[in-house]
């Protein structure tokens, strides 16, 4: 009986020591990898580009928002208004006007959205 208890305790101690060593090795590798990434980015931004990376990203965002604002969304507003009226019972006497809308970015992965649509279609 004593042998079993001693063996269990020794086994648990060995497992925890190995886990601690693995944790230390992984943290060491992550520090080495992060030090290598920052060194490469600084060199790339100062030598190759005239502007730093954050400013270049702002320019891309401004261009993309300018393109979005130029689109004519009257059809989309009409469809949204029709969907709201249909959801409220479909009476043509309601005085609902869609004044503005905003797009909600997709946070969930694509596979999650596809699976959700398949489950809804299966229930219909």
C-alpha cells in the first residue's frame, strides 16, 4: 500500500515539474519570436516606406470609407423600409421612414454563419 502511495506522489511531482518546464520553454520561445518581429518591422518601416505603417493604414481606411459614402443606397433603404413594415404586420397605413442605417461587421467566423443558416433551413 505504501508503495502505491509513494508511486502516485512521485508520478504527480514528475508531471508538475515537466509542465512547469514546458511552460518556461514556451514563454521563452514567445519572447524570442516577439523580439524578432519588432526588429524586422522597424527596419521595414524606416528603409522601404516613406510613411510609417499606422499612417498608411489610416489612408486605406479613409479611402474605403470615402468609397462607401459615394454609393447610392436608395434601393437598400427601400428594402429595409419594406422589411420593417412587413415585420410589423404589413399595414400600408404605417408612417415608418428609415432615416439612417449602419452596417454591422461580421464578428463570427464564416463557418459559424453557414452552419447557422443550414440549421435554420433544416427547421423550415
